[in-house]
């Protein structure tokens, strides 16, 4: 179980998200490599089916603790329950 009372509410969740975002970014980069030159910007929107829309505390913790190197102009995580609550990483 992930802990909440000790300010570690993200715990394993953030690390699982990081692993999956890295995998998705790498896989999608490979898939678009042949057409990458056709467009000036590339965004990777991902529906967050792991964290299901992190709350503000967990988003801040994600930004502070997770660093994902990628070649996308933007990676956007979309809350599946409320698509307007998306955030860029």
C-alpha cells in the first residue's frame, strides 16, 4: 500500500508513472522517427491511467522528484476523469 499520512502519498505511484512515461516517450519517439522532420513541434499527450489525475500535492511532488529526459516538445498528462485537469511535465 502507498502511504499517505507520512507525506509520501505518491510513493511507488510516482515511480511507476515515471517508468511508464519513459517507456511511452521512447516507444512513441521510435514510431514517429521517420516523419519527425515534417513538423516543427511534437507533443505527447498521455491519459493518466496510473495516478488517475494526481492531486495538487502529488503533482508538485512529481515535478520535484521526477526528471524524465525526452525529445518531445511537451509531454502532457491528462486526468481521465476530468480532461481539463491536465499538466505538462
